[in-house]
């Protein structure tokens, strides 16, 4: 009888974005064979928390087809500097180790999804 509830619970858990460290960034993100999107965020950032459910949904929807990751901006300012990130949240899309797109600030899920979907082909 609780089939719908089980599906809701499963969806609520789901796949989480991969939290990467600065040391893992080059191998896990730039070295990935799959298209990748990285959410640069910080604990104190309200908009970062607001966009987090959309990032999690990307991780769920693209599981096995793309890498969805998060990197704490406060912990790795050198990586922010490398990519010229001036504000967060910033999501950078990578393909074959190269930045191919980015968004900064609150962005609708559909836009985030479309950008990642385009990298699959």
C-alpha cells in the first residue's frame, strides 16, 4: 500500500553530489571521462543553500552519465582564483578537462539541466 511513499523516500535520499577536495580536483574533475559540473559554494552563502536541491537533482538525474560535484570555496581559494570566480554560487561545466560553460548566482534547474545535457552529445 505504501508504494508511493517508498518512491518518495528513495527519491529524497538519492544520489548526492560528490564533494571534492583541492587535491582531487585535477584528477576527479579535469581528468574525468564524463562531462562534469562543479558547484563552488560556501557554508555561509544563502544562495548556495538555495541552489543545493537543484544540484542534488542534477546528481540524481545524470548519475552514471555525468559527474556532479561540489567544492567548498572557502577551503580552496587557489582553485577559485585559477578560474576567476568572483561570486558564489558558481557552477562550472567541464568536458574533456576544459571549461565549456558556467553560471553564477541563482539559476533555474531547467537551465542547469540543459547545459549539462548538451555536454552528453
